């Protein structure tokens, strides 16, 4: 019994030591990989956004599912309407909407989940909410083209919508995908989107290679930024239903896709090139070598995830993509 007791004591000591080591590593890594201050706060807290911006007025709008912000430029220089969405953080991409409104565009910056009148998480989002956008447009901006802009999961939304709504004239996507994906409700497997009450076919994370899943959980255990690119890539390669989840190109107008070659979140660079080849002359891709999933003043991580890219590369990609986007919008939306 004494020998067994010594063995158990040794095992407990080793276990406690390992826990302390892991906690120490987590603490150090938390200091090494802090969240960018630009992303501080809750992006789904509608009340946290400014009530005034430069060169435009801001109005909160809410409908049956519609929820977000309407920017009216002080001087409207362009006809039509621009609609923007953020990504899986649940933001309405407020900063982009405010900037474009300051350039003279009528803009809606919209949430697509996470608000009291919406799905609580990014799963089972009904694409028909876009009917409300069209109704709002008919009442407030009835003339001119309609351009939608989305980033990451917002890009997936924008691309999926163009396959269902011919009213969309132009699409701009940042860090896009070629397929629709499983929703982000991790209590039960669900689609990201529904159409007419039915799930939109999706690629399931169940088909990711176990090694990529193990790497993700290992990184999370040690408080390292988790890289998900391989998890997405292997799920796409292995899922026998991937063809049904491919997003068809039905857009009659123009599409521009931006991505970073070093995107660590999902295979956005390949997706951007796919969309750039969809209809030569009407679609184009811009892929930036040293950029990751987030463009702007960011290092290669955010929110506990590896985003890829260098700060210099991400900043350069933001400047270059904004220049391309601004020129395209000015050409698509005539001066008034």
C-alpha cells in the first residue's frame, strides 16, 4: 500500500507540475499575442457604435430581420445603394460603411446575426432577409445600381445572395470562399444559411483531417493563435457533398475578390482566383502576397486565431484594395 501511495503521489505531483507548466505557457503566450486594440469591444453591441460620423448622418434601422445602420452622406455624389457586412465576429463593418458614406454613397451597414430580432449565432440565417433590404431600397434609394460588400463569412453571404437575387448588380468580397460552410453553432451541426425554409447545402467540418483538428485544439490549449486553414481545406477536399455546396456564379454585373496569399483562416487566395476567372471582363481577383485574413494595421493574429500575413503586408493590402474598390465603385455608381 505504501508503494502504491508513493506512485499515486508521484503521478499527482507530475500532473500538478504539467498543469502549472501549461498555465505558465498560456500566460506567456497571452502576453505574446494580445488582441489588436482596433478590435476591442463587442462588435455585436449596436449601442457601442458612434451616433455621428464625418460627412454623413447615422440612423439605426430595424425590421423583421433587418438590423444595422443607414448612412446618409451630407453630399450625395453617387447614385444607387451600397450594402456592407462584416464577418463571423458579427459586426456590420461600420467603419467601411462610414468611410464610403463620407465619399458620397448611400450605405447600409448591416448585422446578419446576433441581434435581438436575428439568429443568435451564425447558423440557420435566412437569406430571405434580403427581401427587406430590397423593400428598404425601393423606399429610400430606388434609382441606381446595388452593390454588396462582404468580408469572410460576410463574403460568403454576399456571394450566396448573388446566386438568389438578380437585383444585385455588383459584388465586392474580401477573403472569400467558393463554397457555403457549416454554421458556427457548435452545440449541433447546422447550415450557415437557409433558403425558403430549407438548409443551403454546406461543407461540414466533420470531414476535416484529424491532424488539423488536433493542431487547432493543441494551439488553443497553449493559448497560441489557432490556424484553421488546413481544417477548412481538408474538409473541402474530403466532403463528398462539396459539389452541392459550391456557390454558383449568376451575377450579371461585376465582381471583385480580394485575398491575402498568406491567409491562415481559410483558402481565400484560391477562392479569389476562382471568382476572378468566373467571367473574365466582369470579374477580377487581387491577391496580396504578404497579407493574411485581416487587412489593415494588424499582425498575424486576432481573437485567438492565426490570421496570417505581416503587419506591413496587411497594411499594404488594405491600402491597395481600398484603391481598387474606390475606383470600381466610382465607375459602377455614376456621379449625380
